[in-house]
C-alpha cells in the first residue's frame, strides 16, 4: 500500500520492482498480495491495454485511522495507555513529534478519567471479576 500511496497510481510492474528490491520478495508473492488487496477493496484497478494500474481506495491517513481504531477495539480499555506507551517507546520520533505529543497529552490530561474502566465482554479479559456483574478496576 505504501508504494501506491507514495506514487498515487502504480502498475503491478512498478509495485513489483520496489518490493523485490526493498523486501526481497518474489514476483509471485507480490502479485498475490496485490490480488488480495484488490479483493479486500483496498486497491482500485483500471486496465490500460495489457497493464493494470492500481490506486488506493483509502488515503494513508484514513487507513491508519482505521487500523488504530481496530487495534484499540481489540484490547481492553485499561490496557490502551500501556499499548500507546509501548508504541512510543518503539517508534522513531523527532523533537517536533515529541513536542506535539506532549501538547496532545497536556490537553488530554484536562479531561482524563481517574480510572479507566474495562469494557470487555465477561470472560474476555484478565481484569474482570464476574461477581454480580461488577468489574474489577
């Protein structure tokens, strides 16, 4: 997807050239990946003569927003801070990135809860105690 986002539109040959060099993947693997992205609705396809041209249906930003929402929906609310902390620890960040994050956290702190409640289905996570419907905070 990053190849298509960077170029706007790309042929399978262009995608293949980049991924063969960068990822050391075989052409058949890349073509399978492209086919799956088309099947999942992530890529649009148009045919020009004998070649196919691919473009992204979603912007990179929209796709990242969806991925983040999906990830947060799969974890307990009580673990969100820990997961975000792990992401920050492992991500390469510039000084300006850190300044922006500090500003976001400063604003978030104004409305932050004292304790984040678990919102998982009973039996789905470790922090719940199934006693009369009460959750262990």
